[in-house]
């Protein structure tokens, strides 16, 4: 018992013990906090001195103080500003993605350039000792420091050197500090001024500030204060220099490497990495915390994560910013803007903390599946880097080089225990994971590893060393996706389209039917407004050009037409299904079934013109995944088709068609004339 007591004597006092507040005071003295945080903690400590430790309010206050003390107010990890190393890391950790890597490296180069810029400071004083002391203090901070012993000499130096900051004495022969400031304003309005003087009168201070000085320091100048003031001013300048759109936004379907590239960037800079999912965020308080007047109030997620990271300059990934809950209370875009804007985020206010915290040292990366619906002020702040779907070949290679080795290790196996044949991987990609990215593929690899682990434990004699195509059924069950498309289009009136969604390219079947009725157009399948308009346009086009296609021009009389796009739970919109709807209708009315291996995408005008569409790569890859052989795009997409990589062009036969009549001939089974 005695021994136990001795041990706990060395522990800090607990809340209810008398020394508790003293310990907190001691901790406050030993911790670096900026002035405003010092004051807030002291105020709270003084309040707690008058509060009974047994009531809940005491604990709330004490927890608050501990939280403030635990924040990394001044702690930063040192950046590794080596661009070549960054490139090496990005390449080693990710295969392909060459355009993404290029743009990231451009961005990092600018960021490194801005960060490594050495600021030029001019110190002006007619007392040699003061001049030397001030200059020495600033040189130690690695600024480029110049000196002058009066205003005129300083002004002359401006002719050859641009200065970011001037630290000048007020009273000097020839030209005093204020005159120097006024002269410099004309030639270099961006230069900041700190005025120092022994004649510390209120008037001279006010006068200097009125004329545009940023700060006023009485003499003898406290060197630590000078150091901090200069740092603050120059940091501010650096923030204002950050180019617009300096926050990276990775956009693209899930599982395509956005998070993992973000992590590599953090590795490259030697910073810690935090990923905050914005999906399903319901309340501003989740980001910003609750006011302490709430029972059980907590800080927001941003500050909690920074506290855990222990440094104030991690890489913070705000994941899926396009998925912030619809029923978000508060305005998500304005919170995000405040967090991401370097002019505002140096004074970020978490409601729990209740005093500003500087987020400007964080490196922000956001991700979104689709940036289309993001508000423009937010888009304006970000540099969008699109990630696109992987081809079969890339998936195979990434699986062999990254996913499989990682999963083998995670499951206690190594490459001598288990290999995957190319055909096995192809079968997993085509039959089990119809996706743009690699998430499900990685999951399936993991599942096979678990099965192998189990077989090893069961000491089965037939533990496969190499997974072949034929093993896949047994290990993963029957394939989840089959090429059902081949049988779908046997009936006239059904055509296969290709659309772009935030999850990558997708194939859709457009079904049409005609029945007795009253000239109604019925549309079902969660169609968005634009898609509905495309359907109306397609029908009007077919009605107005019926004769050209050998259709009775009165076909609509006494009939209804129904257009249905199955998979109703997926909301669909956009104009690119126009030609598919027209082809489905023409197939219906000419009774010529559409060829099952052909898919198409293109916008249709009322006069039958074909307008270009976007997302070609994703669409071709979706067609390939679904086992379709031919893809038709409008002729106006010719340039985009040429820009596709050879692997994508080889994924299907890509045909560009000039008119809907040409599409009909390519897509429908029998020629009209027969
Ligand atoms: P996202 O954030 O886009 O949803 P992830 O970054 O989580 O996707 O990627 C899913 C998985 O695929 C991760 O294990 C990631 O490391 C891997 N991955 C994705 N792209 C690549 C690539 N180009 N090279 C290597 N691995 C990749």
C-alpha cells in the first residue's frame, strides 16, 4: 500500500486535489501559447479557482484548459522541400497516373518555390550597436538582411533591391523613419514596415501606424518580440501570395487512388496525414465543435485531428466534399471556404475552443467523385485534378505490383506462397468487380488470401500456389457479373447506351414500347430533367423524320410511347443518351433489333445533328468491362477519340458517326432495304 502511495505521489494531482490548478498553471508556464490563448487559459484558471471542484462545471473548465494546452500552437514538422524526392515517392507508390503526377508535381514545385523564398529585410538605425543587434537577430532566422544607417541610405538601397520588410528607427538624421516610409510607399507599396523608437510617445506610434506602418516597437526592442513580429508579418505575406486555386481537388470515381496519392504527398513532404470524410456530415458542429455551454460539448473534427497529429502543419484531406449531407445544418460551402481560404483560415474559430486557431500552415487536399455540383466560390479556390478509370491492363499491373503484395503481407503470406495468373486476374476484374477503380479488386484479392490461409491451417494437401482462372469460381463463388447484354437486345426497341457517372462509365439499356393510347410519352427510371428533354427531342426527331426511316409518319396517332431506363434507383441525367433513345425508338418502329455488342453515346438535336459528349475514356472502358465490342460516338468527338491512349482505343472498336442514319446502320441488325 505504502509503495502504491509513493508511486502516485509522483503523478500529477487529480481534479479534486488541491494542487491540481497549480499543476495546470505550471503547465501553462512551460507551454508555448500565443498571447490570446495564454489569456484565455489564465482567465479560465482564475474562474476555476473560485469554482467548487466537485461540480461538473469545474471538470468542463479543466478539460477545456487541458485541450488548449495540448494543441500544437507552435509545433510544426519540418518540410522536406525536395521535388525530385517527391517525384520518386509518387512514382514508387503509384503506377500510371502520369497526367495526375505531372500536375501534382507542378503544383508542388510552386508550393516549394513559395515556401523556400528567402525574404529580404532592411534594418535602418543610426545607432551601430542597435543596428547590429536587430540585424543579427533577423539573420539567425535565415532572412536575407541588409542594413542602412539612415533613411536616405535605405532609400538608395531600394533602387537595387526589393525588400519585403523594413525595420526602421523613427528618429534619424537626413531622413527619419516616417519620411522613409512615405517615400517607399511610392516605389514599393507591398513592403511592410516596423517602426522602432526610443521616443515612445503615443503620438509618434499613432502617426507611424496611420501612415501605414504595420507595427510599432518601443526601444530597447525586445529581440524575441521583433523575431515574432517579423515572422507574423512575413507569414501573412506568404499567405496572401498563395495563388488562387492553391488547394488541390482530386476528382474521380471511388477506388482510383485519390486518398493514396494524398498520402504520398504527405510522405514526400515529411508531413503527417489526416483524412476527414465529409460524406454524411450533418452538422457544422461536427467540423467546428460545440460551444462549451452545451452539455458534453466537444471540439470539432478538424481541431481534434490536429491535436492528435501534434503538429499544426499536417496534410489534411477533406474526403468527398461533394457528399456533404443534403440535410446539413448550416452552410457547408461557407464553412469549407473559411477552412480553405488562406486569408480566413489563419483565424479559424472552433466554437469549443472559442479563440482563433491558425490553420494556414496546413496543406489541404480535397476529393470529390464529381465536381459538377460544387458551388463556384469553392471551385474557384481549388485546382481540380481529374483521375480517370483504369484500363484492364493497368488494373492487372497495379494488382500484380501493389495490391497483391500488400494483401499477401497483410495475410501473413509471401509471394512464394501465392501467385495470381493474368487470366485469373482478368476473370476477377471482369466477373467480380465492375468498377472504375480498384477497391473491390483489392477486396477480392484479400478474400482469396483469407481462403488460402484457412486451407493452410486445415493442412489441405491441395493448397494452390498459383491462382488460375479455374480456381476463381471455387474461391469467390459464381461470378457476379455476366455478359447478359448479349441476350438483352434481341427484341426491337432496346438499345445500349454509355453514360458517365461519378462512379465511372456505365452502360444503360434504353427500352421503348408502343401501345394503344392517346399520344402520351411515358418516361420512367429516375430520369433527370435533361434526360427527359433528350427523350422528347428524340421522339420529335423520329416523328418528323419518320419517312426517311421508312416509318409511317402517323405512328403516334392513337398510340402511347413508353421509354424506360432500368436500374431506376440510380438517378440519371445528362444529354448524352439522346442518340441511344432515338436508336431504340427507330429499332422499335422499324422492328429491327439493335446489335447486342454495340453501345453508343451522343447528344441529338431536333434536326438529327449529333453533338459531342465527354467522358470517352470512362465510357469505352465501361463498354469493355461489359463485354461490348463496338462503341459509337459522334463525328464531332473525333479529336477526343484520337487523344485516347492506345490501350483504351484497343479496348473496343470505336466508330465515329456523322448522322443518326449512319448510327442506325451501324447499330441495328437488318438493313432497312431488306
Ligand atoms: P480513392 O481515394 O480514389 O477512393 P484509394 O486511394 O483508396 O482510392 O485507392 C484504392 C486502392 O487502390 C488503394 O489500396 C490504393 O493504394 C490502390 N491504388 C489506386 N491507384 C493506384 C495506383 N495507380 N498504383 C498503385 N496502387 C493504386
